[in-house]
C-alpha cells in the first residue's frame, strides 16, 4: 500500500511537471509570435478595417484588425508604415503613415487620417468601408528611439505631422522607467484642425511634469489662450528645451513649415545633431 501511495505521488508530480512544461512552451510560443510583429519590410500585407470613426469633416480614425488578439504590429518607436491604395483614377499610390497605437495595444492598430480634397491616398481612405483591406509594408524610417537616449525632446508639429510625435510621446510617457521630458508645439489653421487634441490634453493632465503642449492657430477663435500665427523663434525659446548635447528637436509638417522650422532652429543655435525631421 505504501508503494502504491508513493507511485501515485510520483505520477501526480510527473503530470504537474509536464503541465508546467507545456504551459511554459505555449507561453514562449505565443510570446515569440507576439514579439515578432505582423509587418514585412519587403512585401505588402493586408489588414482588415474593423472600425471607422469620423472625427471631423475631413478626419477619421481607422482601426485595423491584426491576425490574432495577441498579435502586435511590430513597429519600432519613431518609425512608420507604407500604405498602398488606389487614387481617383484607379492608379496605385503609396504613402507613409504613422499609427497612433503602440505594440502595447495588442490585436489591432489605428491610423488617424486627414483626407485632403485633392489627395491621391486621401481618396482611397475616403472610400474605405468596414470590411475592406489595407495593404501595409514596413517598418520604415531612420528614427529609432531608445528610452533615455536624451534628457528632453522638443517637438514642432503641423497638421497631420502630429502622428509620429504622438507615437513617440506615448511610448515615453507610458514607460515608468523612462524619465525623458517632452515639449510639443503643435500648429494648425483652425481649432477644428487639431488632431488628437483629447489624447494630447490627456497626456498633459496625466503627466504634468513630463509633457507640455502649446497649440498655435493661424485662425484662432475669439477666446484663445494659445499661440497665434505661425510657430516663431520666440515660441520655440519659450516652450522648448534650450540647445544642449542631451536634447533633440523633432519636426514634422508640410514642406514649407519644415523649411521654416529648420531655419528657426539653426538661428537659435541647435546643431544638426540636435535636429531630426520625420
């Protein structure tokens, strides 16, 4: 009888060890699958549109489904994807976009798209409906962020140029081990044109010591507490970190704005090593 009890105990222990091993193997398999990401840098892959939310008359948020609920897109912070579509004449057009989601958002990714009347890729997104597929390739881009690589970022964004800034800011602020500070100046024509305003204000509220945002409008409403006109050298001096070896100034916007901001930064003493344009 004692022998049988010992045998039963050995069987139970053996089964438990086997179950633990199977569980660990499954965890490793799914973790490896998850960390690998769904992107292919050489070939376009298609992702299904599962939700479309209109944010304004010409801006919408598109939510695309990944292959599994545990899947991640696999996009390094500060990089973007290439999207392929058809313009109004049925010709293929490829344009870069930066998702507003991170790899901490599993099972899906989102794009906030401003659709311009004459934009070729804008036509494709304007025509997209839930159930349609978007062809995506990536990751792309020269910017690679590592936590703590600088003491602070200054960000100069215009219009839809906010998306890479938002991606980087989110990654920094949501990482409890990253103490990098972020100073954003975001320019638009009207208040309605401000993309992701609710999300940006939320970051400013949740991380008041690490994130500051200053809005600039070319056509402000009667009651307005932000900047007016275009981003000036004075605004940069007042709302961004001063030139230093441990800071980086990021800029992203329409070509005329990027050119003007580069000139401002040069005049203020920011070296080429302190600047990056998305």
